[in-house]
């Protein structure tokens, strides 16, 4: 698995981003240094993302704790040792239990190697992930960004990210996924750093820590 980007890596990338795109200057100035949102990867990391989809943070944490206790750890073998109804008894929906077991079978059959996905480039890794039922494009991109620390992955379908782009550009309309991908081209090869910076800025504005001034 790639190493977590260091504070120096992030700082250098931020300076390069501002030089490439002046629209990010205000974002950079208003966003303090941050640590990379690195999470555990592999099968456990991807399955946790599936568990967390479309539920509150508190609910996801509760279900995950029940699963870890009930299974004695999160591995493909342990997930497949229980049937779907038993997994539902631990808090999973039928759909998420089915997705998780499908991922577990793919891992065990060698159809994907989630423990060594870093051997693939970004495009190939996204293709391998989205081939798994239940793993959409956003989940694949977010996994590579947050679980593998890749520097140039961009989850263009993320609504918070799209809104932050709108603010940065002083636009009236939030970009859709296609427009967000196009907008981010100038940020290569640090699109993931731009994502983290825009997420942090968005969070600061929503919390009231940062005042979003409307461009004149």
C-alpha cells in the first residue's frame, strides 16, 4: 500500500495547485494544514465503505462494531462463514450483506486482490473495483484516495466537492460530475490534494469557521 502523503508532500502540492489555478488561492489561504484522510484499506476498508453508504455516521459505526464483534474480525473467510440472514442479524441490510459476500468471493477466487491493489495504476484499479457489484465509481475513487493515499484520484460525483468548486469559481450553478472532472484537469497530478483541500474548506464554511465572501 502506498505510504501516507507527508505534510511536506501536501504543502508542496498545495503550492503547485495554486500556481496552476489561481481560483484555488482563496481556498488555500483559508484552509489550515491538514492530514491525509488515510483509512484502513484492503478487503476490510472497502467493505466498510459499503457498510457506511446511505446511513448516518452514528448508525454506520454501530453496525460496524456489531459486525466486528459478531464475526471476530473482518475478513472474506469470516464474512462467508455466515449466511445473509445471520449478517442481517448483526445489522447489515440484505443488499449490503450480499454485496459484501460477493466481494469476499471475488477476493478469495483471485478475481481481485484488494490487499495489493496498489500494483495497478489508477485507471486499472478503478476498473477492477467497479467490476464488483455494489462498488460504484465514487466508492472506487474514494477508496483509492482515502485508503491508498493516491495523489491524483478525483471523485467528481461528490456533491460537497462540486459545491466547493462552485464557491471557488464564484459560479451560480454547481458543476455536475462531467463538468467537475473537466474542471479538475488543471489540478493534475495533484487532484486528490485539491479534493482534500476543497473538502476541508467546505467543512470549515459549513461549521462557520470560514466566512464565504461572495465575489464582487
